[in-house]
C-alpha cells in the first residue's frame, strides 16, 4: 500500500494481521519469540502491542536492504515482511550486513515452521489453534465458553480478520446482513450454525466474550440420497465411458467423493448467478500459504459448506452444499503448492448414513490471473 504522504510502500492492514498471525504473535528474531500483544494497564478493554511488521527489503530508498529493482507490489507483499518485537525491528534496521535479506528470510522461515509444528502437536506454547468465524469478515482465535440449544458463547483472543469494531458493526447492522452471511463457525466443534439474531459482545476481566443466538442443527441428507452426477477420473478430472459405452455416472455414496471435490473446487465469486456461493480457499491460500493457520482456515471453510444452509434463489431450495456432512474433523494440505491447478488435501468427515469418512482428494485451485478474470465477468445475481 503506497503511503499517500511519502514514497514508502507500506503493508496493508490485512498483511500486517497475517504476518502477526503466521508468527503466533511472537517475535521471529532467532532466540527471541517474545509475545508481542497483551493487556494494557490503561484500562480493562485496552491492549498493548509491541510487534512491528518490518520490511525485509526496505519500503523506500535510502533505508537498509532497499531493492531498487523490486516493484511496489513486491515491497508491500507479505513475502517481504517479518514480524518482530520493537527492539529487534530497530536492530535489523541498523545493520544490514549481519541482518541481510537472506538471513532475515531464514529467520522468518524457521520461526513459522516452529509455529506450524507447535500447532500440529498441540504444544502449549503454540498460538491458540481454535478458530471461530462470525460471518465472512471476522475470524478470531477463541475457546468455547458455553453451548446452549439456542446460543453459542466464546472467549475471544486474537483477531486474524476483523476486530471488535467489526463485530460491533455486524451486531448493529444485523438486519441488513445477507442471510447467507449470518453464521458462526467453530473449528473446535467442527460445526457451525446460522445466527438467528444480533450477537452480543461483552467485556470481563479476561477479555471479550461473544454470544451468538443460533438456529437448531440444519437437517442433513442421507448420503445414499444426495443425487447423482457424471463420473470423473480422480487424476485427470475427465469424463469416461462405462462398460456399455455410455458416459459413466455415479450416485449416492459413490457420488459423495466427487460431490466433495466439486464443492471444494468452486471459489467464492466464481458463479455469475450466485456470487456468495463457493469456497474461500484461494483467498486463504494467498494470505496464509506456508503458515500454521492455513489448514485451520481451510477447515473453517469446509465447516461452512457442511453446516450453513444456502438458498437457491431459482428453486427456493435450502441446502448445505456438502449435504450430508455432519462434522468436519480435519482438513490437511498435503502439498505447499498446487500442481497443474490441483491441490492435494486429506479430509476426515462424519457423514450421515456412512459414518466417519477419510479420503485424499485433489481439488482445483485457480491462479491469481484466473481469479482476476473471474472477478471481471458479468454478474447475473
């Protein structure tokens, strides 16, 4: 983001939040790992932050490690940032020999890999791994404070997307929020609910508490009655012929793996008729690739497809896109990068009529150029 008052290529707020989250809100400097956010003594609702999104290659000329060949987008990209405490952010800007571009990138990589390992093994020193989403704009680390038949309550910690003001806006404008965006998702439960009324946000001695009025569980279809589709090859995704020479079809439980792949391969905004429908995988992959949060964010989005009913405005039918999935246990990426627009993932789901189901699938992941083309298509919704 170009600073209007200078020639600095500063980071945007989403990039700053992503850098902090990828580092577990700890300093990436070797041997430091200082926590960079906590409560402030100024008041019970105040926080203090000593973390800085530092540039690896400087944001403007005449500063350390400035690369004149880099573009504005490259200088303000998340790949050019490292999350540091204020002391070490100052230190690296005084010595570009000891703290070269190569050494800083290595520091960042080691720290983020350590965070990823800590999340996978459940280390107590890891950042909180339970994510909660309130609508599409708010994602926060949180723990369950209470579950009632008509309400879910959470103790909030760190925001990956949004902030308390965003929650206040969601509450105040609840009546005008799009119906499909009125939801709460919980990684710890592997489930989500439609939000039936304006949530409430309260403050106690330990932080913010969010209470969401929720609907009952939306009915899931038995896997044997989810319908049918044209069969596709698992590797090439091509259609093929059956033993009679006709185009092969699958139905019921045999169709289910293909249905999962179809749903997870449709990006939000891709349908010109239903722009709100689809996954946010591309968005999350762009911001959090290589971080311990990516698997958790992918899981959160699969939960949305499994539990939040979507209304087909043409037929008036309400259904969850994954139809028969009652719980999402795990979503694990098996590769750092897509190959031929395919990203391998392993899913473990509870399926109505089938039980626990685990499978590796190769889902479609568009390129940035393809997503830009999609964004420019005519809309008919």
